[in-house]
């Protein structure tokens, strides 16, 4: 895949791991990267840079599109010594997060490094799932079941 390819056109598997990397907490990604043995060196094809993107939405997910507002995004592109290239797009201004996401993306495309990168992606996905489950439990604890009480009246 070249850098000119739109990520939305990437295979579903790659879209999944890019999503996991983008949604990871920066400290979790840095921690997973630092624990990686024999981390590959990478060179920046595009140094991490921060900008704005326009966020669009639809009412109910199906209505006419409208502009919600702008969001800060940081992006980076890197190349591994084997020639694999990776991209990282993350919400916010964390340049290290974008660089490491790009590095892991590149590793996922390398047959020799994929297994180690897969372990990072699965670890981050598990942490995200745990956060979603915790949030769901907290929300469920505050759930209120409303019911309607019907009063029967005698026809007096």
C-alpha cells in the first residue's frame, strides 16, 4: 500500500488495527512500545504534524450530512529499514502517539515483525474493551426502569 492510498480503501483488517492504534491512550501505546524487545528503527517520511479536520455528522446516522465542527488531529508517516511504510492519525496533539502508531502500522505490514506488532495491537484492543465494559457497568448501575402503574376504578 502506498502513502497515496486512502486509509478508507485499506483492507478491513488494516482499518481495524489503525483504529485501535488511534484510539489507544498515548501512555498505553508508549508503554507497549517501550516493553517491546528489539524495537525496529524507523525514519520519518512525514514528521508528525498537527492540524484541523472538519467533522461531519448525520442526524440519527442516516439524515442529511452537516458540519459538526473541527477537530485537532496529528499525523505521521514512517518507514522501517525493510521498506515498509506506516501512517498514524490520532486525535489531539500528541506527536509521539502518531509516530508510534505509524511505526506499529509499518510493523504490521512486515512478515518478520507482524507477530510482535500484533501483540501490541491486541493488548491495546483488550485495554479499550475493558474501558468500554467499565463504562457500560457504570451506566447500567444508574439505569432507571420506568413503568406505568394503571389504576383500576370501579364504574361508580
